[in-house]
C-alpha cells in the first residue's frame, strides 16, 4: 500500500529542513497507516496520546515493532519534542533511562554493532 503523497509532505513539513533526515522511511513502508495517523493529528496532546498508546499498548498478543521501526519512532518522538509538537517528559531522580543521551541516540550511537 502506497502512502498518500500529502501524508509524506505533511510529515516533512512538520519536520522542516533541519530534521528532514528523521523522516521515517521504514515506518512508511511497513506501517503506512501509523504514519497517516500521525500526519492527521493536529495538537500536541493528540500526538502525545497517540505515541503513548502506540508504544505502551495494553492489548494482548502484541509483539512490538521491529528494531528499525522502533528506532525511527524514537527519533521521530525526539524531533517532535525539539519542535515542541510533544512535551518533554518530566525528569525524575532514579530514572532508568537517565544515562541515554538523546543527541547520541538520534545520531545512531545506540547500536552495539
């Protein structure tokens, strides 16, 4: 299923030239309906709720996304936060993810290859 060119253009417009590299190509290929949904959301609250439900499903029998799709989603979330399309999560003492550098993650330093 090919994605509507308007969806592609809308996501690229949200990302802007500075973050066009973060366009989720694999997500577009494997899960176009998810990208279409993201493009249809208009408020930060809607976007945040969608990503939360997408990443933390309560539905049983779900296997999760392939690593490369998960990586694209995480980069997209990070860029959306920088662009203020999503709120930054509150920092908490003892956060198990506090060691992760968002800049390093976006640069691809999270792989142990």
